[in-house]
C-alpha cells in the first residue's frame, strides 16, 4: 500500500461539541457546524481521515461499546450526507482508574495501529486535538500535533494544513 497522509482527529471538542461531560447519548451528540466541509476538503485532497478517541465512560460503566458504536454510526451518517467517509474510528474504552493502558491517549497504540493498517506516512500527517494528551500521542509516533480550543472551527485549520502539503 502506498504511504499517504492522514488527518487524525480527536472526537469530543474537535468533531462534536464538547459538553464538559461524557457524550454517549444520541440526543447529546452534535457535530460541529463546519466539520463536514472541512473533512470533505481534506478527503478530496487525498488525506485519510481517522478518529482516535478516549471513551473512558465504558471503563466507568456509564455506557457500553454498543452506545459508542451507535454514536459513531450517527457521525458517519451525518458525514456521508456531506459526501465524507471516514477511513477509520478507533477508541480506547479504558479509564485511568483501571490502570495504565497503551491505547488511551497520551498512549499511542491506537495511532500506531492506524498507521500500520492504513499505510499512513506519519511525516505527512497531523493529529488535531483539544487536549495535551492528544498532542503527546501524536509526538510519540512522529506525527505533528495541533492543539485547538475545544469547539473551535475546524475548516480554517484544515485549509492551513492542506496548504502546507
């Protein structure tokens, strides 16, 4: 597989509205307004689109894998309506109280899996997140990280990233 660039995205606060609490109910899930347009532009420029998200509410017993999968199915439906198809969505179900795991950001295991699975070139990729742990996970595998304010517009940032290519 030819090595290609990717935009890795944290979910809560980057793709959907960060509410300050766990988001797992469909009625609480709101894709931020310019996300479909931003991701379509990146996809059309040849970037893989990969979501990497910590879902510690599973480890806490607040919700389960089926809830996360239903939410991600909704996300994919919303994006598909705009002509966007995600390359992959990977999530860590663990909570730090259960011990340290390698897949929970700032751990980089999920990013490493995505790099290998999809033939991604880390030197041509970026991870966009709203927490330091997102940037730390990116740095651990040689991906540039972009720290954003939660719920901020994604389109200008994606345009800036595409102009760097």
